[in-house]
């Protein structure tokens, strides 16, 4: 009875570690992993399709100053995002893409909201 936990302890000590020294060591991600959104501001046509299709109302369209004047572009609240990929699928010029980035460490909840300039 008492020997079973001790044997398990010895096996655990001898096995390889489970934690990574982040950010020096990065986790291997599968090909279908969905991370943070990236926006190509040059190809965005301000169609609002991403805002309309988002099931969790993660995307809001905001005014952005560009060299051609004011345009509306998506602002993303990563705290609410489900990473479903619908915004990427519905985007006509494919300017919204899901990356493999998974760094979500923040000290303030307001930092999860990324303006279009931050999504590049």
C-alpha cells in the first residue's frame, strides 16, 4: 500500500520535466492551431463582414487615420475571442488571419483590446 506512492514518486523524479522555460523555449504547436489575429491594413476594404459574423461580438469597427484618409477597421478584444476562425473565413480580401502567436500575458484587462495598428 505505502510502496505504490513511493514508486510513483521515484518514477516522477526520474522522468523528463513538463514545464518550458518560456520565452526561450517555445511549445510545438499543431498545424491547425489558432492564435492571435493579424490584420493587413493595406488590403482591408472596411466591409464589416468580420464584425457581423463574430459570434461573441469580439470585433468592433473603429476609425483609423491612413495616408488616404479615415477608414474603419476591426478592433479585436482578445479576451472575448473564441478563436473560431469565422472572421478569417468570411474576410473577402483575406486581410484578417489567425497566427500561431499565443502570448496573452497582460497586467490589465484593457490591454487585451488591440486597435488595428496593434494587429499588424
